[in-house]
């Protein structure tokens, strides 16, 4: 079991944990985006709530976001319908590549159902939800 993170995970932590998500030759834009995402996720997660699991939660949240970007076509400069650094704008609900078609449900704007629906769009998001629910369960227990 890896040691808890004392600061935000970095790109090399992400690449080691999620080999399936990283290219053998990642671009500097991809590395920068993932590193920035890890830092933002770390800052957004409360250390008192997450404790030693804060680093793992940061990694899972970044993996979820990166997987969605990859599903939508990745970080490609100058692509139509994209925002800064080629990140797709809006929710992709289906894509067809050759003879294969892929689809998923776009998230709702409701924070209650939408939160679970959004994180449920990838296996990494589902793993994050499981970790979050475990933390909630641990905090709700009463010691006798």
C-alpha cells in the first residue's frame, strides 16, 4: 500500500497508477493538463474529510476527467467545438468511429442526482464514488 500523499500527486503518480490512460509519448499539453488537474483536485478536496485518502481521491477525480476528454477526442489544438487547449466544450453524448458507436448519458444540472450521474460516466468516477461513500460511512460511525 503506497504511503499517503503529503502534497498533490504529480503527473508521474498519475502515469504509474493509470497506465491505460497515458500515451507512451504524452504531449507536453497532456502532461500539463493532467498535472494542473491533479493540483486543482487536491486543493478542492478537504484534508480533514479525506485524510490519508486525499491523494487517491485526487488521482481518481483527475482520471475520470481525463477519460472523458479522451472519449471526446483528446487534447488537440485547433479542433472545432473545443475550448482552451482543445478541451471539448459541452457534453458529448455519442460518437461513431468507423463501424463502432459509443454513447453515454450527459450529466444533469441537478447537484443531487447529477453528481452521481456525472461520476458514474467512467469506471474511475465510480471508484471515486465508492471511496467517497466509504469515507462517509467511516465518518458516520459512532464509537462506543
